[in-house]
C-alpha cells in the first residue's frame, strides 16, 4: 500500500475511534440522567422559557410601547420587566438545583479537584455577570434600548473588552461550575441547555439591537 494511502487509512480509523469515544462518553453521561423526571423537565422548561419571555415582551414593547404607557414611563416599565426577569432567573436556578439533587452523581466528578474546578469556574462566571451589570447598569442590562432608553455609546470596558455577551457566558459558566461542584451529570446537561438557549437568544437580540442603534444614528444625521 502506498504511504499516502496508509496515512489516509490511519486518519480514518482515528476519526472513527474518536467518534466512538465521544458517543460512549455521551451515552455514559445520559445514563446518569433521567430526562423523564419531572424536576428535570421543569428545569429545561424554565431555562428555555426565560430568554423567550424577555425577547417576546421586549419586542412587543418596542413595537407598541404598551408597557411604558401602563407603567407611566419607559424607565418605570423597564424596571418592572427587569424585576420580573430577576424573579424568573431565581425560579430557573431553583429548578436547576432541585433537578441536580434528584439525580445521581457521577463518581468520576465526585472528588475534591472537580469541586474546586467548579468553584473556580463559578467565580469567573460571577465576575463576568457582576461586572457586566456594573458596566451596563440596570436599564442597560434589562433591555432598556427596547424601551427607547438608548446608551450614548457602546460599552467597551471590561468585561466587554474580553468577550461579547459576557452576561450570558458568565451565567452559563456559573451553572457549569455549580454542576461540577455537585458532580451532577444532570447539571452538565442542563448547562448545555442554558448555553443553547442563550446562543439562540443572542442570534435574535444582536441584529435587532444593532438595528435600533442604526436607526438612532440615522435619525441624528438627518437633524
């Protein structure tokens, strides 16, 4: 067999072997997770519902200004929505934790190094969440631009100087760290659901928010 053909065969076998390892790892992980458990289902629903809720309500407000009229001002309406989002996030975190408690632990993660790794990831995630909130403020964090309360300039300070959407990725890291600290396969799966939900939310929010500020710039130039 020519050398090039032999190398191609080796590479193909390695790829198949890697795929088999990945499938086995996923199968083993899901072997610890009862997806039919009521608590697990409640956690998945709460994770998926939250970004859907605030995106639908915020876009409805941007289109109709109904919340601003009901609350008396855009700022008051934004504070009301932000409070509801915070409460929903508390419910989500509670469902996440209860789902982990009701499912078995993974022996390989039930050790000191995994606990401290999870603690470190949780601390980094918390840093991103808190610093994002401080950089944006309450109004900026909770979709103030959808209420017509626009920022003068794009925030570029930490943590936005490090990565885009640090609030979402920081929150995901918090859940990942929490799952590792509990040695919970269910927590790891739910963290993946969190990441997917936030990714979908970013795909919708990013272009819409950019359009809001593009219109602002266009209106300022026409004056």
